[in-house]
């Protein structure tokens, strides 16, 4: 099938809010009496807030009632929002505007596929609210990555088949979600980490849509 749509994760693909998530989670862990490292934080990339909290509490050997977990997740989000509310278009990652320009010139559809419930706020702050044909965020899904729901819903809203989609992801959980959804997945980061991706590049910088489509065609012929 010809490629008709590109589906993008937000954090680590279009902007890098990982540092803000880390700062907020680290602050929460510190208040609970333990610490988390940047290396540990890698486990939380692409994972929902609720699941991230569960991973952190397990790391701290803490078992808490649901009411307290809800309070902690809300507190973390408030700290995170304080940080991202200062974002501007300067926070868009290098190569993103040029890549999106190429996508539009070729008439391809675009969707955001992010588990973050704060995605609309971030898109507004960086001036990218209107560049997507569909926006699927944490408010529209019931299952976080690696479940493929965020991407399959994106394809459905765009009116295309999964096999007609390319997913752009920087996290292991996101790559798995795209593959489970039956889509071609471009990993943005290290090939040693994003081992399930069909194609890996460091970022969208110096990367062209034509180069990608050519690679997909080569892969299709090789099957």
C-alpha cells in the first residue's frame, strides 16, 4: 500500500520535554524519600503518567492507596505544567519545521499520537496546534503505549489503513506500539536502543521525506 499518513509522537520527536518530566518526577521521588537518576528516567519515556508513577513507587519500594497515588500524579503534573507553560516555538526540535513542510508539499496526512494529556497545551505553546489533521492524546485513549491504541485511533481518524501509515517515535514503548499497530516505524535516536524500529535516524534534522519513502519502497521490495 502507498504511504498516506505520518503519525508523530510528541516528546522527543517534535519537542523535548523529557527534562521537564524528569525534573518533576525527581522532585516527587525526593519528597517521598528517595531519588531517581536520568538513566532510570529512560524507563518512563512514552509511558503514561499512571504507569510512570507505578514504576517510580516500585523503585522506592512504596505501596500506597489509590487516593494517594492520584494525589501524587496530580502534584507531579502541576509541577510539570509550570515548566512547560514557559515553552515557545524556540523549543521545537531542529529539523521539525522543514520536515513538516515537505510532508505538506507531498499532500500526506499527519496525526499526533501522544499519551500525554498535556499535548494540546504544548502544541499551543509552540505554535503547532494547526499542523495536524488529527490529534490523539491521553484524553482520547484508555491504554498507554506499548498498546497501539494511540496510533490505531490516529489512523482511524485520518481514514487510512495502518499499513498506509508511518510512525515516528523516540521511545521503546512507542516503537513497539507502532509495530503492534501494523505500521512502519521510524525510530529517532539510537539503533542500539530502538531495535524494533524499521528505520532509525538520530532525529528529523537533515532527514527528507523522499529519503524515507525510498527506504520504505526498498524494504517492501525486499519482502
